[in-house]
């Protein structure tokens, strides 16, 4: 079902400006399209909060603003208090803001 939602979203990518990683990593962010929160955590794991917290696996940063996780890549760009997210494999454009689902 998530894949269907991803495919319904616009296909344009975020820009290539350099990412201030300290503002993005180790924070819980919530996607606007689906009710899930994520954290690019300092342990090197991408954490997901969806009723419980679990790991999607290790991440690797790639200049200027990309994260590689498993066989996928997503780009990140600041957008006010939120972040534009573009996931390559899903052609997903979304906005991630401070997580409201995790207490």
C-alpha cells in the first residue's frame, strides 16, 4: 500500500544544495503523505516509528545532500522548519516536519 502512495506523488527532485547534517540527523521527522516518523540516527541506523520503533538498516551520507539506505537513496533539502525529501526508487516527493506521532 505504501508503494502505491509513493507512486502517486510528483516526480521532481529536490535541489543539490549542501545539507547541514546537524539540523537533520538525530531528530524525528514525520512524512506528510503517510503517518510514519523516521530518524537518521547517529548509531548509523535509519529508525522508523510506526506504532513501534524499528530499524530499516544502516545509512551512509553522500555529498551534497543524499542518504543511501539498503539499495535506495533519498535526497534532503531544507524547507523552512521542514525538509523536502525525494526518494529515488519510489520517485517520491514529500515534506518531512517535526514528528507529532512519537511522544
